[in-house]
């Protein structure tokens, strides 16, 4: 299957969902966005505790995550709400960042509107109008070159490196072989496997930036007084049988398959090219931040490999959970989509498991909802932070 059915946006990008995004520009607009999203068909609220009193690098990071989320092709239109004014991070700044996508964008300022009730009315009417406009759109057949897959792992255990991560890698390779692209994030979980990854970079500059990214994140942790190896692997990783960050990394990097690495991206940065291949991204192992960075970079669909089972699901980018641990699947089958533990029983090959994951990716791209979407359990949006609040 080398095509899928998606919603073609004015800028040529393709969504696999057609959401109205209620985007909070600041913590003080969160409840308004949630109230409106709760009553508007196909609306999603993105809320967070930031947008005010941040050092400038953090304010720019917040803007990058929020604007990137609004630019994601799964968003058909946006209502951006803020409270007053934070220079460099107003709703109007965010609207400017999204404008070139051609999708409808409306700004509501609570103070300028005349207070909470008036602003709620404005936002509700705008969201309802956008929702009706989007309902006119039909899915159209497009090539897989328009698909950007994000791969992630969490609550890893010994089965992750043996089954779900390498099977996800087979899925990634198949997407890439058919013209698509994949992003692998979480550079804290490349530690100990840097040479294996850098050997696949298409040039030395990309390899050097990958090594610098891992070093930079480790040094940031050390400046806090904490060796990253004191918190990685995490407690649930250790319970699952992983003893060192290097052991964890040997499984984690397998999510990226075997394709050439086309570029190194900063966190939440979209790929710099439309060339098929694997792109790697700077960022922490924090699952919600990593999923959010992948979505902000434009990934329409995410595969989340998990050993112990997980509930993580991004609000905008459907998140397919995969496990190679049969017990975890039984415990977490409400939110884990696929059980590929048959590999460990020698009843299935890793390639066959990868084909199963790939088939689910394509089904979700064509409109099938994930288990977490069915439960409206969109629980994993978080913005990466650099400094303190001020």
C-alpha cells in the first residue's frame, strides 16, 4: 500500500484527522479553551501551564511547540486564545506563525473581548464556524511521501528491545521504502549507541551534530547536580529488567530501523527536506514532551513502543501503542493497541510483527481511530523547558 486517504491542506500538507484546535496561548486561557472544545464537534483543546513569566529562551520554546502543534496537518483550523499580552508570545504572534499554512485561524483575547463570558462567546462562534467549514472536506488519495511517522518508546522492559522496538523499526523501514519519512527522538536514549546511529548518517556534519546533541543534554543534567544515569533507566525500566542506560538505548534506537539518517533536528523542528528517510531529533526521554515535539514537527501518526504498557496519547497525532509483553497487554489492553508478543513464542517473526504495525499505521492514517482516541484519552501534551520561571 503506497497511498493513503487524507485531508489536503492549502499548503499541500496532508492530515489524517480534521480537528478544530482550541489553542491556549497562556495558562489563564486554559479553562476557556476546554469549555469550548467540550461543546464543539471535532474540537481539541491544547492547554499548558506556560506562556507567561518565562525567560526568553523558554518563551521561544513555548511558542515553537504551540505554533508547531497548530501547524500540524491534522489540524484543519485554529482558534487561539490568550489573556493579555506577553511580548513575543501573543496569540497574534502564534497566528502569524500559522498563517502561511492557509488554514483558518481566529484570535480571541479575553481582555480585549470584554471578559470571560464575551470571549467564550467569540471563541465558541469561531470554532463552530470552522467546524462546519471543515465538514465539507473529503479524504483524498495521496502518496505515502506525504506521511511523517513519529516513533517513541516508554515504560520499556526487556521485551522492548527484543520485540516491540525492532518491530517498530521494521515498520519505519517499510514507510520509508514506500516514500515516507520517520522521526526518531529522545536523544538521551541514544547513549551508548551513538556510533551505531552516526554510521548511518548521510554526512559527517549530521553525525557530529548528533554526538553534540547527546553531550549537550547530558551536560544540562550534570549542571543540575544530577548525573543522567541516576534517573535513566527509570524505576519502571529497572523493574522490567533493564539495568543501565546503555542497555536501554540498545533497544530504544531500534525503533529507527535501518534507513539512512537524513538530518539532525532540534526539538520540535520539522524535517528540513521532503526526501524519504529517517530524521533524528534532539530531546529528552520524557514521553509527553517527546510525543509533543514529534507532533509539533508535523508527524501525523505516532507509534509508541511499550514494555510495561502505557496510556500515553497525543491530542493531535493518533498514538498507536505496541507491546511485546503479553502480560502487559492483558493488563493494559484498554489503551495498548497491538500485542506482538508472539515473536517471543516463536510464532511470528520480527518482520511479520513490523508488517502488523505498518498495517495499523496505514489503517489509522485512513481514518481508523486508536483505542485512546475511542476513549478520548488525549493525555500527553507537554512543552520542553530550558530555564526557570521568572
